């Protein structure tokens, strides 16, 4: 074990897929693991959106707020800055999750690549990505209460958002992957998660059929206090 822990955006995005693969099978025995599946999925999707959008200056992933504008102002004049002035640069802020998603739908904002092309996103992807963000925020900023949600809704969100991640992985230029084997690792992880998800989907749908439950998969947080 190393004392110095290093983080980078590429390995972090791939690690989120590892977590997703490890956590997803656990929902079969303990449904509350869906919380951590959603959080891992959100982290992975955000990570790969950042990888697609960031250039060498990372300006396209920065939020449009006062702190970030100050950073950009100083960044563009960085060549003339020295000593303490560089250390005192304001910290930039990352775009919000939904802003990143809108950005990946704009082909002009993608990092330069010969493979640059519009992502094949549909309305269902838009809906599931927005649902994922709402679910994740609900879990992370959890207010003490009893709540319940339809597992089929979680499955639908996971399936659609995993497709978006797959689109992103296939669009990323080769020079983003460091080390290069992370690309194939991501592809294999996505395939494994998909396979596991379909197994869980069949199981949950079987339960719904046996209990004559409705087909609605819309996720609602239900206060029962």
C-alpha cells in the first residue's frame, strides 16, 4: 500500500464501473444496495462526460460562475504571472451534472477528434439521466425518512445511462486513455454490468408478475413518516 494516493479523471471513471459491477449483484439479496449502484453509476457517467469534454485547458467543463470566470481571466494571462500570484488563483468549479449532459449533446464542445460525431441519444436517455441525477441527489443529501421506489425504475435508469456511458467510451479519442488498456477494460466492464442487469431485471419482473403488480417504473420517493 502506497502512502501517497493519486487520483486522475480517467482511472476514476473506470473505477466507478468496477464499483458498479461489484455492487449490482448485491441488490438481489439486499435491495438497499440500489443506493450505491445509483451513486456509482452517477459518478461513472459524470467521469466519462468530463473525459469527452475536457481539453488541455479544461475550460469546457468549468461552470459559468464568478469563481470560474476569475480563473479563466487569470488563466489566459498565465504567462505573465509569477510566484504568489499563481498560487492565489481562484479555484475553478466543475459544471453541474445536467450541464455536462447538455454539453455532450453539443458536438462542437467535444474535444478534438477524428471520431467526433453526434451521440445517438434519444428522449429516454434524457429522461433517465435526469432521473439518475435526482435519485443520486436524493441519496447523497438524504433527509431521514422512510421511502420506497420501484426496482424496475432503477433497472430502467441503469440500462439507459449505461448506454450513454457506452456511447461516450466509443467516442473518446485514443489519447484520452492512460494507460491505453483502460479502454478495453471499460468496454468489458460495461458488458459485464449489462449482463448482470438483465439477470436482475428478469428476476424483478418475475416478482412483479407473480404479485400482479403494475408496469409503471416511474421512481417516486414516498414519505411514510
